[in-house]
């Protein structure tokens, strides 16, 4: 699985529409879209970079204007089960906010 694949899974899980730039910070390296990211130096292309198996915790940022930041932690790598449709979420903490609602409420308070 590439970092871009993981980005697309996060988009689906949070109900986002992939309208904004994103990047991963892994062991001090930036992984993202080098063609479109003018905010930061991109060390690796997310579409070509496989998730590093030795790195278990890393950061994800989506929408550099609103700065949606997630800490990703790989707890375990499970064997493939032919009875499960992938990707799937096994467990999570907290509920994702609707991006446009939170942005609107934030603007309303200005």
C-alpha cells in the first residue's frame, strides 16, 4: 500500500472529497504530491512510495488552510481474510467532524 492509497482511505473514512493537498511526515521526511505542493519540500512522491514497514507512527495533514492533522499509528499488520471487503476500519477513537460544518462554524465566530 502506498501513502497515496492510505490518503484515499482516510478521505473515504472521514467523508471528505479529496479537494485539498495533503502530506505525510515520516521520520522527518515529507511524503506528498510534488507536482502540486508549493508549501513544503516533498522528499518522496506519495503515489510511488510504499508505507515504510519499520515506521509505526507518523503524521498526516490534509487541507493546508484548515490544517486537519492526524497521527497515524500502525498497531498490527493482519493477514488477508477473503471474507472481508478491504479497506475496512477495525477500530477508531473519537468521531470525525464534517469538514465543511466545522469550517463554517469557525468562520461564523470571526
